[in-house]
């Protein structure tokens, strides 16, 4: 089993409206490299006792933006799975945020 940090889109209803938010989670993969588990709570840099450990974790978290985001899908039985979601255009000439 392997793991990495991934960006997960969360859908919630607020005042009857569907709201999306994104957070970085640890995602675990089965032997076929399919995501099969993830942390319930988003990852933060809080609690590191050593600057270097925090920095190394931050560098690994940045890699989450190099892969498609994931979305939690719940089936009719209440089982949750992760599905890849194309969110960002990461081609070399594309800028994220701001105007071009």
C-alpha cells in the first residue's frame, strides 16, 4: 500500500445551495494503485515541532496540485469512493489565478 497527498473536492449544502470546497488529504492506494482510503480531516501544517519536517511535508503537499483532484462519491448504500476530477489546466502556458 502506498500513499500521497491529494486535493479532494468536498460538496456540502448550505442554505439549499450546493457548495464546493477543496482541501489536501492523505490518500492511500491498494496494490492496483486505486485510491481506497483517505483521511477524514484535511491536513494542516499545525503541530510540527521541527521546521524541516514542516517544510518537507509542505513540499509533498504541493505535489497534490500536479495530479487531478479527487471527489468523494457516495453510492445508494452509503459507501464512499474517490473519483478523479479534472479541475485545473496544468499545461505549461496556463496560469492559475489572476488574468493573463
